[in-house]
């Protein structure tokens, strides 16, 4: 995939580092992945985002999506950046031929929590979410995302974020009759947040749901 490293200034107070990946075989109206990284990639060095997660594979896999990967500031969590990321996505739409009605959030660890919060706060922006090694606080907000698809993935031996976080999220969605799938990976820890991107099934899921 072709890669661009850039900065986006949404206000005088905030500048976001971000990465855009475009398939080498570019096609019109491509769907979009908004990728939200984990806790350890926060900061001001965009190359930290490339050390793990989906970016361990963008140089060797041809993923048929435009991938937008902002970097969370070191002192904040993802919720702080929602407005700026919304503006960034508008700018990307103006620069590239992409289908903003087909946007999937992929969040790893901290990014999974942020992704669920984005989905609940701005459901009109996203078609669905892949949550990897994270969780969500859905009990009072699940009704706002009942028409969204979700794939929840967690390593059963995750010592960083317990698998119970994903199980509780899944049970809440199932009780509300939402379109959700839970995938627990036996013997996997939190490094699954990178390793999972070798698994073709997540791309197959997106092709069907997004």
C-alpha cells in the first residue's frame, strides 16, 4: 500500500499527526478504515504508530480500503480528539475518492474503547466497528448503535485488558439484538492487537458488513 505521513491542524491549539494508506491498485469510491491505535503509541512521533497493529502489515498486504490512522496525543485519550478526527475525515474525503458512507472503525486496546465511544457519539459517521483487545461502556448508550455491525476480538490470555471486557460488551449487544460477533483467541495475549491483522477473516467480515 502507498503511505503518506502528514499533519492536520483542526484548531490553533491542536495538530494531529496521521498516516494515510492507499491500495496500490486504487479503485474509485473505496471504503474507509479509521484505525485507532493502542495506549503505547500515543505521543508526537508518528513512527510509533507504525510499530504495531495494522501498520505492521500495510507494506505486505493489499487491503482494499483507504486507512486513516491519526495519533492520539500523549496526555489524552481518544475522546479528546473526536471533533478533530471528524474534520480530518472530511479533509480526506476531499483529497481522495472514498466512500464516507462505508467507514469502519478498527480500534486496538485503548483505541477500541475510543472507537466504541466514537460510534456512540457519532453513529452517523460509521457503518461498524472491529474492537480488538478492548471494551466499552454500553449499558446506557447501546440503543444508539443497534443498527451498526461489530466484530469483537480478544485474546483469552490477555493480561493487559481482561477478556471479560469484550465478553461484557458482546453480551450487552446480544441482549439488545444488535448485529455482533465475538471471537476469542485461545492462548493469545494483548499482542493479538497486532497479530490479528494476519487473519483474513477480519477483511472478509468487513467486505460483507461495511
